[in-house]
C-alpha cells in the first residue's frame, strides 16, 4: 500500500498527523473485501470509513478512503442503550411489589390480618403507580437524544420523598422478613428537586438493597442536613 506525499497550502492540517497514522493503521486492519466499516482508535474515538477504488483505462488507478468521526453518535447510542437497560432494571422492583402484594392478599385464611389488608392494598396500588411512572419515562430516552432533558424543580420534603419511595417496597421487605431502619433528621430543610426523577433514583437504590440483602437481613435509609455543604445527603444501605 503506497501513499503519495502531497503538499497542501492549508496552514493547519484537518487532523494531527499522528491521528491520521492511527486511522490508516486501523483501516488497514479491516478486511480487504469490505467497502465500508467502522474502527476505533486507542483514545476511544470511533470513525466510519468508506473505500472507493479509482480506475483508469482498464487498470486500477488508486482509491479514495474517507473517514468520518462518529464518536458523538456512538456515545449517544450508548447513552440510549444504558437508559433502556436502567429502565428495564427499574421496572422489576415495582412489578415484583405488585406481584408480592397480590400473592399475599390471595393467601387463604388470615395470612394477612383484616386490619392490615387496607395497608397492603395501598402499598400494592402505589407499586402499580410506580410501574406506570417508569413506563412513562421511556419518553426520557427521546428527550436525551435531542438534548431536552429538562428538570422540573419544585420545593419538596426529603422525608416525604423517602416515605413515598418506600411504599411500593414494603410488601417485598415484609415477604423477605427484612428489617428496615430509618435515620431521617428532624432538621431537614425544604429542597429543590425533580420529584419524579429523584423517586426513580431512590426506588432503584432501595430495590438493589432489597435484592442483595440476605433474607431476614437489615436495610437502612437515611437523610441528614449537611450545613457545611448546604445540602441534604440521602443514603441507602444493606447488610
């Protein structure tokens, strides 16, 4: 493979010479029968290439190989795939809560005492609501793609946010015979946040804690005001 040196009048090359050399080496590693494809450089950038032979009078006169940087597109596709993977993962927790709640309510006899049935029904209903909210977030993938993922910041109580996130989890915690401890400070200020997205974060962490804690294990969720940082710190833990 021969490359002819050509003098350019351009004061600055389109890409650094070392990048061009890396591109050529990456292209040379591709199958010779392919007319197009993609390659990745050592620095993580992705390029799309196309090969077009030039022919003279009955003989091959050379070829043109074009390269296009598609790193931004690949990154966007990866972000979308990660978002969808996270969404599918998040759907499992509320769906499990619904199934567990219904399963407990269908148990014969007084497996669930009459005075606890209403609370269990409320938890199951909340889990179903959470499932619907998760499905609605499919739209967020499109918003991310077009760069319009806007936050709906409103004043909210962190203590109420934690309690709301716990509702769809209670049936699952009870089923696993796990112990839940709460460490919520009394001095928590009102904060600004996107309720829907913060809800997803808390439910995701809680779902992971419930899943990976042992049966009859211990869970904890807490929040405290950090005056030096001017923020509220929330954490979820398990044994």
